[in-house]
C-alpha cells in the first residue's frame, strides 16, 4: 500500500471546548497527536446567538 501525498484527501475533525486550557489538555493526551498522526490546531471563535 502506498502513501497518498495529497493532503486534500485527509480527514478532519472538529471539537468544541469550553476553554482554551481544556483544548490544550485534550491535545496533550491525544494518542493521534502523541504518535504524530495528527497536527492539532486550536481556533478561537465566538458563538453568535439569535433570539
């Protein structure tokens, strides 16, 4: 089996945390990150509520 160098076909996942620190703790213990299989990014965002 050959490795596909085209990064556009690789999967992504999103998770929402209540704090930046919670996201960092999750990343520190994530086996995919530890084994070098994932490259994490923490994106800041603000929720917008409609009422």
